């Protein structure tokens, strides 16, 4: 049981994605919570679920066989198709939008190395409802229609944005800000 | 670096001139209401550009609007670090000014809500675009990897047959 659990984890780690990312990419078919319990050998896993996992990882461009997952025999999994995995983003965006009301999808127009964001990465964000003084990665929509992607902190009078790479701090008056969206998903390409 | 430079050698071919590609386009129109299809392959400074919309091609290629389009700019810059990039047009912000003007201009040709795929190899760069009409905001949801891979395959077969 433990060995299967390790192999299930190995598959996910091959793609370097979180369990939540698996849930999004599988359109919710594979739940992050279930995957966690299987990877940690905390619950029995059915054959049909194992088949689902194999199918999912194959769709993500991983060359993996059912035998290997069950027994550990056969070739170890490898990434075979980055193209297939990258194309999956279309479905993932649809799923993200369906699962999150008041959300926005945005292609990052710049790289923010310290936050591991590259130009072209796709971010999913949800509109923040209540004010918080915690610093978060947010997408700010300004009243003039422009956007700012930055570490953000709100105060009663303004919005502070922080660019750790440029060591720049900016203050935006509240009247300049239309909406603030908190980034909850970052989709990178292989 | 500009996507199109003044010394670029660009060959453009209307998709409608090739029966196999026209059949592909008509099939996509029927299956997913695709109203715009382009494919470009680049090798050094040579580009072969196939399009279903000659009028927009004149603006994008001949008038070099491609150089100011954030969709192409984002994709090709990101492609410097990846083998392939998928772009959902509606997630790319067009800044006020030239970028926004290009978006409005493109929309005036009834081309919108597209999905782009850019692929790089050590020698070649390819880009494939499928788009819908302006009143079809969920067009991208009908595009899937089978459709894209099939379209790519058809264009690659066409290129191979031309022996360029």
C-alpha cells in the first residue's frame, strides 16, 4: 500500500504540481483531499480510481503505465508531451471560471522573478470581498481599465503595492482602484 | 526584437486556395463556429503565413500591426523559455493606446476570443490561431487539444508537401 502511495506521489511530483492543481486540471474529478489521503497511504484506493489517475497523468503528457502504478514493474514514468500538457490550460481556465464566481483570468505581461511568475504565465484570481491588512499577491483593476499585478496590502486610505524585484513601493489612492482580485492559481507552461 | 522586421521575407497564402486547408477551415466553422484560422511558420527571416482572412492579414502582416500586438508579443517572449505556449486572447490585457486600438481594429473585422498556440524548435517557430466572432465570448471553450493537434497536423502536412 505504501509503495503505491509513493508512486502516486511520484507521478504528481514529476509534473511539479500541487494537489489542488491536479483537482483543477482534472476538472474536479480528482479531489485534492482524496489525493492527499492516497499519497499518504491513509486510505484504500480502488482500481477504478487508479485507472483514473493513470488516464489523467497520461493526458498531462506523462508516459506512465497502469502496471507500473500497481506493481512498480515496467518503465518508470517520464514526461512525454509538454504540448498536450500546455494545451490542457484551455480546459483548466473554463473549469476555474466555473468554480469561482467573480473571478478573472489574466496573462502576466511581465516576469516577477522573486514571485516565480514569468511573462506568459496565466493567473486566476478572485475578487476580494473584505479588506485585509495581510500582504497578498493581487491583480488590481484600476478605474481607467488598466491592471497591476503585484504584492498588495490594503489600508483604510490606500492600496500599497510592492515590487520585490525593483524594491519599489507604490501607494494608490482608493479612488483609483476599481477592484482587487486575489491570485489563487498560477498556471505555468512546461 | 520586432516580430516582423523590414527585411523579413513573408509569403502569404489564403487558406481558401488550398482544398485540404479549406476543408479543415470549413470543418472547424461547422464544428466550433471558428471564423478565423491562421498558421505561420518561421525559419530565420522567412515566414510562411496562411490565413482565412486576407483583409486582416494586410493589416497584421503588411502593415506590421503584429509588432504591436500584445498577444503575439507575450507568446513569443514566453516561448523563449518554453517549447510551447497557449494564449487565450481574452486573458491578455491590451493597454490603452496602440494595443487597445489594435484590439478594437481586429474586432471590427469580427475576429475575437481567439486561442493561439506557439511552438518553438531549435530552427523553427510555428503559430496557430483559431478565433470566433465578436459576439461569441465562449468560443475558446470549444477549442480542445484534439482540434488544435489535428489542425496543426494538416498545416504541417501542407508545408511538407510544398518542400520549402
